[in-house]
């Protein structure tokens, strides 16, 4: 295996080399003796909060790390950062004030997946999802069972609610209804809109091996027990080592309805570029959107973004309305504008 890989990398040649005797008649041509795959361009693409992660992950794969390990280390930066209130520690809680985390991952070369849903008190659900992938016969663990599984591997139980996430939650609870017993936040004081966020991370190395990870605290103030698209393999992220990887951030329920991670990879399999594949998936989302989620102008009232990379190392992203994403430019992570279906809402 290492020999085969290093020879492939060394040759770095595109296309198939057919070792057929040139004097043989066509009908007796020997089967290809050696098929050389193109060397891939190492590449990573993610939601905008993955800028720091891309730099770390690309350094790791260039030093020989596996793509899944690199992707998990990349998203852990956000999971451990209390300032990122969409992911891991410091993530915004559910309507009871409890932080419940979702994550999933796929490893292209071994065709394996792992996921956790509604995981409480563990800062890095992506690393727990990777353990499900590596050490179990299952794909998804949820709730209390997922927590016990994490603790069995030495993860520490911790309070994930930071003072600033608690304050946002308390303000939301105070203003939730006009007739309840919670006094409203005084007029003029800042109230946040319902914030959204997640990190999706897709990466291919120079050998063409691909992995993807998505991790989130999910929709702020969600109904306890709700899991979104992020831990759903085929929705929040998906990898096929022959084709590429894709994943999403934004309204999870709308993504689940089209299996968006999987669908985007399938569009790439049909020959679409990563950006076109993301746009095609968004069009399918719109086609599946019920009227109650449409604005008066007939466009969806929610945000959703897809990110994709193919085996050659081409990457792209597209969203309902213009936003930014993070991508490796050959030297370092940069922010770029996504393609989009509709102009920014007025
Ligand atoms: N996709 C996440 C979820 O639905 C939320 C987000 O990305 O904003 O849980």
C-alpha cells in the first residue's frame, strides 16, 4: 500500500497508462496493467468560521496526517472557542437553557461514518463522532448514551453554557411571550435575532483521500431533543472518496428534506463543478419548501449554504443569498463570496 501510494504520488500523472503490446490486434488488447490516478490538489473548504481550521488542517495533511484527523482538529478550534456561539463550548442552548450538540463525520478511504446527536456536557462532539466511526459497528449515538460513550473514552463532563450564552438565552426567554410571567427586556436594550451557525469542513489531500465533518450546537432555543441536519450522514455532510465531499450550514430541516450533502456529491458525480452542484441542491431545497416558509416574493425565508470539494481539489460554495465561505487558495485560507440563488433580502 505505501509503495503503491508513493509511486502514484511520485508519478503524479493524469489518466490511464495502458500497457498493451502494440503489435497485438485490437480484440486481444490486454486489460490495462496499471491505472494511474491523477494526483489531487490538496484543498479544504468550509463555512466562514473555518478560516483558522483550514490553515491548521492543510498544514497537517501536508505533513502526512489523515484527512479525517485534520478535519476534526480544524473544527475543534471552533468547538473549544467560547466566542463561537454556534458550535461546541459556548454554543447557544435549547429552550430549557441546555446546550445540546450534534456532529457527524465521514472518512472516504475506509467508507465509514460516525455521528452524535443531542450530546450534552462534552465540548468536542466531532471527536466523539470520530470515535463512533473508528471503534463501533454503529453510525449514530444520541443523548445520554452518546455522553456515556464519550466518558468511557476519557472525555470530561463540563458545563458548556458560558455567561454570555446564558445571557442571550435569558433575554430570549424574557421576551418570548407577552402573557407569561417573565418580565420583558426593557425597550431599547439590545436583543439578538435568533442566531444561526455551524461549521462544515471538507478536505482532500494530495493522494485524493477525502473526509468531511460537521459540528454544531444547532438552532438556538430549539425544542429539547431536536437534532438538525449536522449529525445526519447524507444531510449535514457526506463523502464519497471517488467523487468528493459536501456539507451545509443553515436551516437543517430544509437540508434534511433533500439529503443535501449526499445530493451535492451525486451532482458532482454527474459532472457538475462543486459550485454548480451546490446551486443545484439549493434549487431542490426551494422546490421542497412549503408555502409557510416562503416570503411574499416567493423566495425562502431562511438561510442555507452548501460547501463542496471534488477529488481533483476543486472547491466551491453556494447559498440562498450572498454570504462568505472559507477556502484554501494554495497558500492559506481565504474568505470568498458564495454563489447564490437570490439577492440579499431588503
Ligand atoms: N444546520 C444547523 C442545524 O439546523 C444550524 C445552522 O447551521 O445554523 O442544526
